[in-house]
C-alpha cells in the first residue's frame, strides 16, 4: 500500500530517535517515507515503510529539483508500530 500523506512528526521511540541521530537521517526523510513510502507487514502488527521506484518518483514529483538533496536517503526505511509510533530508522543494504 502506498502512503496516505498524513504523518508529520510521528511519535518515535527513544531507540528510533537514537538510530535516527546515529545514522544522520533527517526528520524530513522520515516524514517523506510516511507520506509517500510503500508499506509491507514487518511482524507483530508493525509495518516497514520504504521507497520503491514508483513511490520515489511520486516524492520527486512533489518536491521538484530539491529531490537531489534527498537522493542519499533513497534506501532509508522506518518500522512503524501498530499505534503509529516509529520503532527504528535505517538504511537498506
């Protein structure tokens, strides 16, 4: 399922905040993932939210030329708990 453009500054666990800082992932990237990302089950009711080619194109269309500044975060993903809390943020390898 493609994101629904609803989340801005979703609540985050301390673990997610720590990982976000350690991995230098801006809040704007997490918000973009929640707004535009593809979702798939990650177990225990949580969802993995990530960019696909299609969702990245939609995001790029939305932000325009500024997307070049986000290119390095194209492989980021977040795990969102059932209650909407972000559990972690990372890069796919």
